């Protein structure tokens, strides 16, 4: 019995150690658990005049903050096949509940992010591509929005899939007057299910051993209860 209890205890410890929250809030500031960077090509011209706007969306948090999010496509890229579904720059303007008119415009805290690997509209690619039943979803939304709490919102982007790697899964947290990158990793999305208090993404990617044999690596990302947990 003692050995059984020890095994059970060890099992639960291993489960707990394999789950990690993507961020914490310390002294009223959002702190990512790990630092991530988006790829910026050295030869890419990031001047504002080289981008064209393809989408605008306003996201509202329960605490009265609003976030105007603009998505841009670089004019130097030739993506005729993808039309306005591909983009590589986002601008996030954070407006507090007390924002007032200033010189004819609302005051805001602005954040700009570049991803020269490119993102695509969220439903552009198929889902569960490694399964026997890959599927497509309708809709042209640029990103998914998940409210984690009254003052904390997650926005989720899907990247460009190449012949080897899954698309990037990129997550920003909108918290009061800040926008913070908390995750960027290569994952296919097999499914998304939303319950009363949380949303679960089932993720998968392939790695290859020394003999070039494909190995499936599955994980779960849970959005809710004030955080995002990766298992």
C-alpha cells in the first residue's frame, strides 16, 4: 500500500510539473513566464509606408478598457495566392475607461509587433491535419479572443505553415494599458472546445528521431480562470 501511495503521489507531482501558466501578474504588471520573440528579417523594410491595412477589430475587456487592433500586410511581399488573408504587422492601441478627446483623437498606449514569418487569418488552414479527418472552419477572423478575467484578455494568432513545420501559435495578453507577447510556438490545432468557464485547445506537432521517424507530440492549452495553462 505504501508503494502504491508513493507511486500515486509521484504521478500527481509529474502531472503538476508538466503544466505551466504562461504568465503572472506582479505589482499590477503582467509578467510572461518565458520570453518569446517574433522573427524579424534583416532585409525587411518596416517603415509604415510599406504596409497596407487589411483588418481592424475592437476588443473590449470587462473592466472598461478597449483595444483597437489593426493588421497590416507588407507591400513588398508577393502573396497573390493568399490575398488579404496574410499579414505580418499588428498595432494595438490600448484605451483606458477614462480616455478623453485630445487634439481631436483619443489618447492611447500603442504597441507594434512585426512577424516576418507571417500570420494568416485564423481559419485559413485546415485543423487536425495529422488526423484521418482534417477539417476546415468558416469565417475570416484575424484572431481568436478569449476573456480570461474582467481585466485580462487573450488574443490568439495562427502563423504560416510550411512543408516541414506547423504554423506558429502566437498569443498576446491585453492587460489594462499593456499588450504583452506570452507565447509563440509551432503547433497544429486539432480541436477547440469552449465550456462555461474555460476554452481548451488540443495541440499537436511532429518531431523526428535520429532515424527520421516522425513522433507525435500532443499538448493541451487551457484558457480560463485568469490565466493560460499549457499541459
